[in-house]
């Protein structure tokens, strides 16, 4: 039974499956390889990936090697997915890639050299090559990719199963940077015509067919974050964070709440004290701008402290013990992110393990 005294994080895997279907429908004919790094964007990579496998996913992306190892164990022998590790092949890690059956994403010439040495020692290997098309964060330069393609033996023992890049401005469809990156990626594809291609993550999927390539990499939009960093009615909320009311107080004009001058009442104000705070993932900077769903309406969050927050009630009829929705289908993820001056990705990965977790729709 759920504990009524704790914050509760409900993860709706049916909503996750809906979002996966929406993203796949945007890019028909491509493979969708979900991104489940950072423990499935904070929602549990194991349950997330198992449900997505049931929906047809056969490949996943993670960031760290240990994330890949954990995911392999969570999927088990009966779900032999391809697992791509974005960090690539770092010094001394090759035996762990072999043991867990993981595929490195190679982003530098030293990583490529390490991979060829690995293949020479233990047999042919599948790899992903990451080329930089203008984000300037990770990836081989075009000149480096061309040198690899032209040099006999540079990729000896390696099967390049995927050529990928990453868009830097896909959430801003009018930004010309995406078109420039697409052009650069097409030039890189011509160097390795036998490899499948992947350019689009969540926002890139919605830029149109030219960006889709062979494999899309849906990330934050799987979990309910809008591709344009604002709510998108096509997507469902996957995470619902709620917490109980522990007190109801009546403030007089001039009463201050919380530390310092977090909030000062300008009129008689009725408030609820809720058992969640920035420990649970409600970023303090959102106070005064974010809203919780309480008694059938969105109500302003006035104060956020470590373990408690204060919600403006006005004339709402509520009771101590009643749960308030802090993130979910009414208190939208992207709205909270905007109020906090951040993005949905950060809100999700900051969700604390202190909240009781309830999974719906596990497969």
C-alpha cells in the first residue's frame, strides 16, 4: 500500500508507451532507439527499458559504461537489446564492454585506435562513430572522419553499425544552425555509405523527414517533455509527483513565510504546507512562479525549502493529508522547468529517491 505520509512519484509506463508511439509515428520507417541515460531520466532505466522493449525497442542509448552494465542486467538474457554507450571506449574498459555486450560510441581518434587494438586482440567489434557537425561538444571532425574513411586499415576489425551526430538547436526550429548541421552530416554520411545514420533526438524528430536518417534517438519527449521545451499536447505526462498537506495556515497582511523574505503576505492569505521540497526535486528558484494542482485548480507555490513547500490556497477546500500534484498531467513538467529557469531534463533527473515510487503498466 502507498504510504500516505510520503511524497509519491508515480511513473505511468502506459503514458511512456504512448509517447514512444507518437515519436515513432513522426519518423515512419526508422528505428527508434530510446535514450535511457541518467537512470531513464530519473524514472528508472530498468522498468522504462523493459516496457519500451515490449513496445518494440531493440536498441538503447546510455551515457556511462556502468549505466550500460546496469541496463544489461535489468533487461536480462531474454531481451538481447543493442546498448550503445555514448562515453565510448575509455582506457581499460574494453573487457567490461565484452562482458556486458555493449557497443561503444567512438568520438575521438584515440578511441578509434583503442577500438582497433581491442578488435585485433579479441576479434571483430561493432562500434558507432560520432561526428561533430557543429555542436562542438563531442565527435570526430569531418577531416578526422575523412582520414579514417580514406586510410587503409584505419577501421580494421571494426564494423561501423551507426554514424551519429547531435543537433544543438533542434528545439528552436527557426534556427539555421540545424540546417547547417544536416548538410555537414550528409557530407559525413557520404564517407561511410555502409553505415546507418542517426541525427535526431527528441526535438530533431519533429524537424521533418530530412533529419530522421535510419535511427532516431528519442529522449526527453519519451518522458513527457515537449520537443520545443514547452508543453506539447501530443505527449502524456509520465511522471506524477505528489505530496501530502501537513498543515493549513492563515496569514495576516505582513506575515512572512519561510527563511528571509521568501514570501510576505499582502492580504489575508490561506496556505497549505506540503511535505516536499527541493530535496524531492522541486527547484527552489521556481517559487512564486510555479504552480501545484490542488482542489481542482493550479495554485501558486509561494515558498520552497528543503523538505517543505507552501502553496497558496485562497478559498480551496482541502484537508490535511490530502495529496497535492507538484508535477503531472495538470502541473506540467515544462511549466515547472520554465518557472525554475531550466529544462524538463533537469527537473526529471533531480527527482529524489526519497519519494515513494509507484510504477503503473509494468511489463
